[in-house]
C-alpha cells in the first residue's frame, strides 16, 4: 500500500529518478543559454599547449568515489571519457552525465571498452560520498574523482581545464568550468573532445573511433 514503511526506500528511489529526469529535461532547454553566458573558453582553445605523451600527466594524488587512491595512471590502459564538473551544477553537468549514460547504452557490448570519469572541480563540497551518490544515480560505469583542493588544482592545471568559482546572489557559489568531454586513448594521449550538447550521432562516432583506434 502507498506510504507504508516497507515501501519507503523504494518510493524514495523512484522520486530521485523522477527528479533526476526532470533536471535533465530542463537542462536541455536551459543549458545552451547558461553555457554561452557563463562558460569561458574550453579545451579547443587550449589544446595547442597540451603536453606531448600522456595528456594531463603530472604528480597529483586524488581519490575516487569509493575512497581508493587515484593518480594519472588511471587514465591509461583503456580509452576514457573524462568530464570535469561538480555535483551542485545546475544544468551542464547533469545533462552531460545523462549524455554519457546514453552513449554507453548505444555502445552495447562495446561499452566495456571505454572508461568514464567525472572529475570534481569543487572538492570542498564534493566528498567521495557525495560523488558516489551523484554518479551512482546515473551509471555504474562512471567513476567520480575528487581530493584535497591543492591536488584537484594540480589535475585542473595539468589538463588545461578552466574552473572558477562564481558567487551567487544571496550566498553560495557555482563553478564556471570547461564543458567539453575529453576523449583519451589507452596510452593516455588526447584523442579529441566532445562539445557540450554535440550532435549525438557525431559524439557516438567519435567514441567508436576512439575504441577502434585507442
């Protein structure tokens, strides 16, 4: 019966799914406007300065959403999709994570051939526990990464990612950040990027080429 204790957890789970869906649907309409007015130049303006060899190589010590240690080696051994964002993001991040889940679904059996990472640019609020719940609502294939602010700054700098706090009227803040998804081959080299809300077929084509060549 509706409202009984045995069903409480199930109902809460259902409500969360509905709310997440509504956020994604709303983001589809609002995301382009927010991006165009709030974001700074993304990876396309910074790739010329990318290092040779492993992309984003550096000495940073982070953790994933389970608390396990993470360094730059996590981006080698298998092709990867890497997105930098934060859990309080109003639209760009949930929209992009929903896109990543869609790409995984469309890849079918090839989905296991590419890793997915969500790297926080807001480590003060994005603890491993918070990240784990956030990415867990979307896909078990996506790994959240966070850490101490100084270590997060290192990976942001190494990847040439833009991230800047933007105070909100009335208190709190958002983080303006690069909105592209980085595509990294198995050797850790940059293969390309997927722009925010890029055509789904074009995005899938890039990922399939990454898997085939990566």
